[in-house]
């Protein structure tokens, strides 16, 4: 079940999900693309999805502070990957792949 943070005026700051295998994914809404934090999986991603990787966050790198409450496995203090999806189709392809990964 998704969790999330709604700010003033109904603004969504983050939307977090957990796969049936316990992997967390947090969507950060954007105007022109979908952005998401995941657990560190870049070294396992298929070549067809690798171009969507934006950066890897070390455990000490700051990031969206809402992760601590809604997706703690992606929050500062843990390593994480950050992805940019220009289209919904690319996000859906990635999400299907990610959802099947075991922890």
C-alpha cells in the first residue's frame, strides 16, 4: 500500500511503495519527468534501463527528507539510487523489473 506526504495545498512531496519482496521505491513528482529513489540496484539493472539512472547516493549524501518517514530504506544513512523517467512507459518498464527483485 502506498504511503505519502501531502504538503499545504495538496502538494505531493513524495509517494512511497514497497514491493511484495520488501524493496522500497519512492516517487518524487516532477513537471516534465518522473523521478524516483530506489534501493541500490544500478549494478543489476538491464542494459535497456541503465540510461535512466541519474545518480547513486552514498549513505552520507543528503536527499529528500520525507524519505525518512515514508521509505526509510532509501533515506540518508543508507545507499540509494536516483532515476529519471522521461515517459510513463519507461517508468512502468523499470517498475515491473524492480518489483520482481528479491531483497
